[in-house]
């Protein structure tokens, strides 16, 4: 069942809670889990520390998280899901940029000796729900 979550994965966002050291300490296990499911370092990965609005409850210092991110060659952001201005856009732009630069070559024209599968009459199967 878990295997399904790892199928066709294009990117991974590792999120920890900056007010919860245990969530940060569990990251190596999640990285290991990804490796076990054959997600190599080629798959763009990013580290996000959430809840940065809770400044009085910080348990995970930024420099500790940054060192961890550097060690694993990931960009690192701290953000707050409560305040969407806090880097959320930058996080997804970074991922999109990484995904784009990892995109395999796409042929603009079909190669020779190929069969056009959808050249016949169009059939549609609208969703019945
Ligand atoms: N202050 C603050 N609260 C947050 C933030 N993100 C999530 N929360 C709160 O944290 C609680 C858990 O959020 P969920 O979205 O259920 O996330 P979860 O992964 O189940 O998280 P945990 O219960 O924290 O392990 C909710 O009460 C959220 O409102 C944030 O950036 N800042």
C-alpha cells in the first residue's frame, strides 16, 4: 500500500515543525524511506520548516536546519502555513525551477516509424459520477 505513495513521484517536500524537535529528528528516517523506495537524489527535494510564526516556541534553530539541508543538498525554507506570504510562493517556484531543469528531452516531432494512436474516430467516456 505505502508503495503507491512513491509511484510517479517527481519531487519531495520534507516538512518539519520548527516548534517540535522530534519532527526535525525524524527527517533522516524519511529520507531513508525515500531511498528505500528508490527515490534518488535526482528527484528534486526541498526542506521546509513550518510554523515560523510561533517565534516564542522555536525548538529547531535555523542554522541547525540549514546545516542539515546543506548536508543533503536541499534548499531550505522556513515558512508559516498561517501566513501565506512567508515564502510559500518561493518554495513552489524553487521546486518548479528544479523540476524544469530536470525535465527529460521532449521531442517536438514524433520520431519516424511510429503509429498515431488517436488518429481514428474520437470516443469519449465521460465520468459517470
Ligand atoms: N501557528 C501555526 N499553526 C499551524 C501552522 N501550520 C499548521 N498549524 C496548526 O497545526 C495544527 C496541525 O496542523 P495539520 O495541518 O493538521 O498538520 P499535521 O501534519 O497533522 O500536524 P501536527 O498535528 O502538528 O503533527 C493545526 O491546529 C494547524 O492549524 C503554522 O504555520 N503556524
